[in-house]
C-alpha cells in the first residue's frame, strides 16, 4: 500500500473543514440568543420555540412534506418503469426520443424546467398549487430515479428473470417476486433521492406554485433574501440534523449487511 | 401487453410534462409580447382550423432573438455566466483533486467513511448550504470577526454580494461532484503502476505526473463537466451571494419573467441558454462513452 | 459409456420422439445461429449438444425453453407445436449456467418457487421440496441463502429447483462448468444417477467432450449452426463421419491422400492410400471401395498406433502399415505416454503406449529411430 503523506493529511483536513465548518457555524449560531445573528450573546433555544410558533413556516413545511412524499413515490414508480423499459424492452419505435426525454432533465437548468412547466400549466388553464408542484417534481426527479434503477438493472443477471419464467411465473410475477426484491435497494435509494430533491427544490417550485401553496424552500428564500435570520438558522439546524442522522444510519445498516454477507460467504466456502 | 403499458405510461408522462412544455417555450420565444392574459401574441385559435394554424405560423418571428443580440445586457450575462462557470470549475478542480487523491491513498477501511462524509452534504439542502455562507461572509460575519480578532485586517472586507462570494458558493456546493468521479478513478488504479514507474527511475513527483494524473484524467473531465454544466444556469447562488455586478443568465431569466413579465424574451433567453449547454453536454457524453469503452 | 444396450429408441422406426426440430432456422440479424436443423430427441434420453462456443448449441436449448423463437421451421414437444407457448407455460425446465438462484430466497424457497407458481397446496409443496432436498442431499441447508452455501451445493440447488416440477424435459446449460475438475467428475455420475431415477429426458449443452461422452446416451456434435453427427458416444469416437468430428473429439492423426481400390489379390477388399512421396501406401481394409480416386483422410487414434524399435514383421497384422521415423517428443501422462514421431517427409505421427511396467518402454528415447505401425482396420477413412 502507498504511504499516506503529510500532504494528503493536510488536504483531507482542510477539505473536510471547508465542507463542514460552514454548517457547524450555522448550527452554533442557531443557539445564539442575540437577535443580531452574528453577534454572540449567550446560549439559547428561543429561536426554536419561535420557529414552532410560526404558522407560516409550519404550513410551508407541511406542504413541502406532502409534495415530497407524493412526488417521490410517483417518480419512483414512473422512473422504475422507464428504467425497466429502457434496459429490458429492447427496441421500440421512439426509443431514442424516450431515452432523451428521460435523461434531459438531469442537465436541464432548473429555471428552464420551471419556466416551461409554468407555461404549460397556464396554457391548459391549470390552477397552480400543491398539485402542479407535485407534477413538476415528479417529472424532474423521475430522471434521477431511472438513472439509479437502470444502473442496477444493467448489472442484474438476466437469467434470474428467465429462471422465474422457466419455473412457471408470469412476466409480472417474475418482476414482483424476483426482480423487484433484488433491485429494491436501488429503488429505495431512488425514492430517497427524489424525496430529497423535492424537499430542497426552490426554483421549480417557485415557478409552479401558486398563492395557495408555498413550500419551505420558497419561504426560506424569501426570508434570507433580506439577510441572515435566527429562525432560519434554527430551521436549518433541524434539517441538517435530520439528514445527518438519516445518512449515518443508512450507511451503518448497509455496512453491516455487507459485513454479514462477507462472513456468510467465507463460512460457506469452508463447509 | 404488459410491455406496452410499461413503456406507454412513462412515455406519455414525459411527452405531456417535458416535451410539450418545451415546445411551448419554443413557440412563445417566437411570439410577441402583449398587454393581455396571457401576455404574448399570437395565441393559437383552434376554432379557426387549418387556416388559423397558418395564420398563427405566419405571426411567429425571430424578433425576440434579434432583441437579445441588440441589448448587450444579455450578451454580457451569457458571457459572464460562462466565465464564472469556467473559473469556478477550475477552482473546484484545484480544491477537489487533492482531497480525492488523499481519499484514494487513505487506508481502505477509512474510505467508506470518507466517502460518506463527501456525500453527506449532497443530501443537505442546497439552499441551506448557500445560506450558511451569508452569515460567514457578511461584513459583520464570522470570517471578518475572526480576521479582525487575529489582527490581520482592521476594517471588514466586503466579500458578500461580490463575485468572490459567488465563487466560494459554487466551489462549496459543487465540490462533491468534482471529488467523486476523480476519487473513483484514482481508487481503481493499481498501486503497482506507481511502484513500476519509480522502479524505472521516476521521482515521486515524476511518477505522479507521468502515471497517476494521466490515468485520472477521465475522472477530472467528468468532474469538470458535472460542475460546469449546472453552474451556467445557476440561480440560487448568484441571487443570495452575488451583488449587482454579478450577472448570470439564470438570474436574468428569473427577473425577466417575474419582474418584467416579458414571457417571450424570457423564453428566448431559455432557448439560447439551452443551445449554449448543448456543446458541453455532448462533450460530457463523449467522455462518458469513452470511459465505458475503456472499462470493457 | 452406453447406459444400456436395449435403450435405443432412435433405431426404432415406430418410436415417437419427445422433441422434434423440423427445419429450424434461427437468425440474429445477419448472423445465422441455427441453419435448417432437423433432429428428433426421444423420451428418457440423455442428449448432449457438444460444440465450440458460438456453434448454436445454446440457441437450440434456449429455443426449447422458449426464450428464443425460431425464425423459420417448427419445434414440437410431445407432438405439440411450441411456436406460441411462452416459457412459463412449458413443461420444460432449465438449469442455468450461472445457476440463476434467487439470492433473496432460501434454498427451500428456491426449490418451492416453481411449485408455488403452479398453485399446488401447501402440503404438496412441502412433500415435493422435501423429496428434492433428499435427492440432492441438501436437507441440512434448506434454510440457507444461496450466498451461504458452497459452489457444489449451489449446483445441486439449481438442479433440485429445475427438477421439482417434474418436467418432461430438463435442459442443462453447462451444468458443471463452474465446478473444479474433481467435483465435476463426481457430479457427472450423480447427474446420470438422478436422470435414471427420475426418468426425465435431459438435454445438456456442453463444450467439454469428456463430459458429453461420459453422461450422454447420444451426442450431437455441432458446428456453425448445424449438427454434424448424432450418435452414441462410442460411435462418435470410433466412427466419426467427418474430419471435423474426428478432429473435434479426442486426439487424432489425420493423414491426407488419394484412394485406389486394392488390387493386390489379398481378397481383403478396402483401399490403399497414396499419401506421401517416398512413403509406402497405407492400407485400409475397412474402407469402402467407392472412395476410389477420391481424396481421402485417414483418421487414426494415437492409442491405435504401436511404436517399436524394430520393424514389425511384414506378415504380422500391424506389419502392413509401418512407417519409420524419429522420436521428437515424449509426453508422459502417468498411466500412458504419447510419442511424437517425425517421418522422413516431415509428417508428425502421434503414438500412444500404456506404461504397464515401470521401466518398460524406457528403451525408447528422444532422437531414437523407431517404427510406428497400425493394423489395416485401425483407422477410419473419411472423404475430404
């Protein structure tokens, strides 16, 4: 193995300091009792209290959560179908257009996606609100789901599906009983990705939301445009906390599964 | 039967919510602004049948695009977006490469944890990560406080609302996109290649430049495109961290649409932006294709 | 090895075949995988498809399973045209080369998978799976997942799973390819045993000729989308119908020449082959005189060629075909040795001798001048 040099150690330390210090500072200052955010005046959790009193924020959070759950679920279903069609259905007319449409949202600037969907909704006279945000989020996040799922499908041993058919399963049963359980981790990561994208999205939601529905990012954006605010610091801390716990749990679970798998495989060779 | 449903459902969804909206943008970019609802003309009158459709086609023109070329605000915005994206990508590469390199050289049992630490910010809200810098970079922010406390400066530096803040924001938020492809290239590299180079007389630095770096170029290119492409159309970073001097096309489009309510010009801006993006996207796909072929 | 002398339905004109390929052609784009193939396979046969990779053997098997459909022609199973029958509606099961065990299901659940699809009752499934576990000696591992068992056990799970539904026909795609040599040999006999016990028709695809010869009742040698010869293993080896088969199966000397009918009055018939300048003609008394004036190849197995330091007596059985040469190489294989002898004109002849005595044959060494000889019926004369 190559030696880990001092230069490497310095790069890593500075790199991770750069990645994490800003968030750490944000978290620390969320406990600042001073209304002037940048001047430390002692520890306090009062901004968290105020945050939970703020109806507008709570409403926005509720809208965001609903949009995220529904749109990521729809995006997962559609994205998995699209991935399956691309990897498994072979040639069909319009396949090039299909794959182009699936992957284009990945590189499409959000302002353009937002603008085009808004023009569509106005064109067909659809009132903007929770429903239109869900449509928009489903459309742009299904691309991400299908990338994740199709990369798993490509490496999937096709003879497993053939074996299921051979043993009398209908094509749908083969998918339900064999393919889906095996690609489930990819489908779940796809869902989580779509969920996070929806939670975070500001630009597309701004275009496609109406006065009846404001999402949390829109709320945050309009608040921070005027400058740093202690309530937003508290809100950010909560969101950072949730993500950190989630990601660490997920990586511990997957690490454990991998370890157990490895141990089992070694034990099997000895029998 | 099942196959048809499988294809048709996502296909139909994408045609309705991706292709059609895009065609609408294209169409409106060729229309004229009007003081009406919707604020553009002509509108397609389906009742008028084929004749109406021809009328409609005749009324479309390239006036908005001509307008874009005449007003140098737009030229400057496109040019400055490209410049900012290019510079920021380069800085991200300079920051990201040593980190990826160090990760690839760390002990194998540490790598998953380091990888998780790089990915973690991905899952954290983009908006919050940009916002975090507002409190740091403002004139009474953490950075200025620290520098003044250390006695390095006597007056606060103006960083927030300048292009420097925009660069910091871009490097910070897009850094994982740069690190991951470079790391995955370096991590797969066979250590004995460097030993072979050194055995054949190369110095440590020589071995890096002659062996390690050339083998990581594919990852570097991928990382650069992954930063460059989304940065061009970036909106959140310039509007939160940038100032009046910061001209980026995503922000111009937003303002054209929401503040000036000029839908045809906003649509034309979007179409040109897409045309500009096509080139790096094609180059990026070529690079990915090459990487896949090399893998086989 | 022939399972039994009495089992030979292919010789019975009244026997009804289980599988019939009728002028089947399969194309993938411009590539012809199977070309106008007609072949019958009978119930309870252990039928081996043998050939190099890309010869179309796997395509034939996948057409039987229903994963590919013929471009032209018909495939009948039990008299029924399979053209529009999907894989899940066929009484045919397949054991995959990769085994294709469902990684998320236990051994028990893998074996029960097909039975559950048939809507069998719980107790029926229990009984049948238990029977299969017993047959393949997997009772101890029934609740393990595929990654928790060894390669040989995985192979047996795959076999048990494909046999569980009691298919009329079992397809085995390189079933032993992933096992090491020793385990492979044991498993070959196990397979034959199971085939006999269950009475299922087996069609096996393999590129390993030893495996095909060991297990099969009939072997079909394939090349470029065609079946070149179908016969029992011993006939394939002893009576190849073409140079391709003779060359593909086992080790062989191929001597090319011009045939003439024997007129030396010995009354033995057969032909003599003029094959090289300054070498005596070779005599093949078992050859058809109709080959006269044609160019022919004498295929000669090395174990049928004797080697000696002295010329064998001319009136002896192997004295007629005797050639002089020099030993170039000796391959010691333990139980036997292969001698590579170069004749005066440069032709290489391989001769094999058993090492019955420890020091026997050691008198023949490199660079020695020796005689290689064979009887007039030792070889097979093939056209071309």
